[in-house]
């Protein structure tokens, strides 16, 4: 009889995960609208896992702060109720490390952009974002390694000269437009690390304005965006104002340009 009870307990997947955490993921995924994304992707074969389930799994990875896909796989295997809330059939084998890796490598990034736009529109409807104050900045895509690699970039992780603390990154950077009131990202663009921050500003503003109006906005940025065309575009196209940290070198060039024009 004890053996039967033991078997029944092991079948109850809800016993191995804290109830607040299980409730959090249950409510999160119930309210997450992924209807704009096809459930299956023929590119991954007939027996592929649901796109919606895989996306939910990677949301779990970010929420739990995991750096490695192997940690995500172990977590879902040990918390089957959360795997169930992701949409996986827990009576079957969960996706392997290779399946997760292939999904994130081959899934079309435009679909992630579609999800982001859908969420931003919903946030605007709920008045969660204001858009009167927006800011743009870029960040390097960090590589989760401790040793240098010829394929990686390297930068100091501290401004102190005597500290030999380094961070490694892949050759890409994320340009992120943020609503300053809520702190939520509005739009994102990924480029090579060699692309200057200011050169993509007009593109990302146009992209954001295509689904959320940026009229009469106040645009905030650091001195890497202190470029004349940005001031002109924000003022003339979006009827807004710029609050950008001045770069003396740029203004010196502007003054020289005025002198040359007479």
C-alpha cells in the first residue's frame, strides 16, 4: 500500500514546484497572446514541438536567469508542471538541448519582432506606456565565457585602471528604444558591433513609429547620438524635442561647416 501511495505522489507533478511560482507561469502564459505566430514550423519537421511551447520555455529561461540551455532543460525536467504550462505534453519526452538550440538558431527573428509589437500595442491600450519620453541606447551582446576567444570581442568591465576585469561579447549589439516612464522596451534592432549607434537611429524611430505614433515625443540619448540629422528628424518628422548630451567634437565640425558655407 505504501508503494502505491509513493507512486501516486510521484505522479503529482505539482508537488515538486512551489505554488507561487507555478501560479506565476500559469497566469503569465494564459495572458500571453501568441496567436500571431504559427503553432508549427514545417522547417523543423513533422515531429517538431509547438512554436508557442518553445517560446514559453525560453521565457522561463529568462525569468529564471539561466545562462545555459542545459540549465533550462534540467529545470523543466524537474518542474514538469511548468513544462505543462509552457504547453509541452509531459507524457512525452521534453525537447533536448539540440532541439532548443536548433529552434533559437533557425526561428525567424521577424516573428519575435511581431510578438514584441503585439505586446507593445496591448501595453499602449492599457496605458502602461506613455511615449512622451523615449530614450535610445545600444548594448553589446555579451558572450557567457570566462576565457578569451579569437571570435569574441573584449572590453573592460570597470572604469578603474588598476582593475583587470574583462567582459567578452559576440560581434553584435542591440539598439533598444525605451519608454522612459515605464522602462519598457518599445523597439529593438540588432546590428554588427562595428555599426555606429547614431547610424541606426532614424531606422529604429521609423520602425517604432510604424506601429506606435511618436508624435511630439521627447528623445533622450547620450553623446554618441549627438548628430545633426537626428535633431532635424525628431523636430521635423516627429514634431518632438531632443535632449542629447553634447559631443564637443561634433559641434566643432558643425561650426566649421557653417564657416565653409560662408
